[in-house]
C-alpha cells in the first residue's frame, strides 16, 4: 500500500477560503496538526502559502490580484499531475476531527473513482481530490460562496464522472 501512496500528493492551501468557514492559516496549532497528519500519512505533502487571497482577519482581501483563485488552484493541481503524481488532494481547511484515516479514505476512494470531496456543514468544502487533472472542475466555481460543494458535485455529474463524498465535517473557528 505504501507504493500506492508514493504516487499521491496532498496540497495544504493556506489562505484559500471555500464557503463561510476559515481558511487554513499558519499558526503553531495548524502547522503542528499538518505535520502530525503528514507523519501518519505516507504521501507527498506541500503547504502552499497563498497570502495574496486573504489576510485571515479581513475577507476577501481588498487588494486586487493578477491571478484569480481559480487560476491559482488550477496551476497547483496541474503542477502536481505534471510532476508525475497520479492522485492529488487539496485541503482548504482543517476540520477539528480530520485524521490521517480520512486522508487515507480519500486517497483510496480516488483509486477507482474520479473525484473525492469533503463537504462542510455550511456548503463549503475542506477537501477536493482527483485522479486526473480536470481544469474545468476548478474553473468557474463559486469558491467564496456557500454553494461550492453543490456546484462541484453538479459539475462532476455533468462530466459523467463519479465522486466519493467524505463525511460532512464542522470546521474549527
């Protein structure tokens, strides 16, 4: 099984908000939790710092940016697939009860299926995984809205693909 996980990549996006819940931001607790998850889960791990989209205290950040959230996410998912990873999961927030077993469940689900989504109870998502890069799935999504999980599931259905839904989790504030 460890051979399978060597072709998997986890992207922890700081500062990318999906729905109403807080984005991941760097504090001691968060980095400690990410490090603990990465020790328990034998996949490639990258923390992607995206300070340009939020300063946590104010959302959305009032500055303008040359890259949209969609383009930013699309670039990072595409990059991991081009590096040879066959399964890529983005983590956008850290639910209080998120454990390595949930990440393993997500990775194993996209072994035979196309996508995995971890919805939160406010209509956002904490996790999005795919087994092939699907740019269309990332582009034109309401990343800041409270309907992102429904929108992504609808787009997956429109593409005639199959998704696995992780349990709905609450997000730590």
